[in-house]
C-alpha cells in the first residue's frame, strides 16, 4: 500500500500493491523465488498463492515485516542469520 512503501522502503524489492500485481507480472522474475511480504502477513499469503497460480515460484514472509524487524533488532538477529 502507498503508506507502507513510505514506512518500509525496501530498496531491493519490487514494491507492488495487491491491485498492481496482475498488471505487472511481466516485471517479475520467473527464475527466482519471490517472497511476498506485508507488515502483518494478512495480504502476502494471497499474493503468493496468486503468483503460484500464474507459474511463479512464490512464498510469503510468514510472520510479516513487523516481526522480522523485531527479530533483527534483538539478540535473535544472530540466530536468524545462522539459520
């Protein structure tokens, strides 16, 4: 969503709102894993399922971006990087 792009600003990502995915399928790589992500993992499972139906290798960030950031800000970051 537009306000989420401002907050998260994931520079290495292709940032698409849910309603933009279908019209931008040609911009997504078929030869790489696509990880759909949203702050709380409410929309990303649906995006990943849609992409899989379209022939993409897709999954989603199960705990969402908020939990990922919490993990990376704590002592658990080292464990996360080792897994």
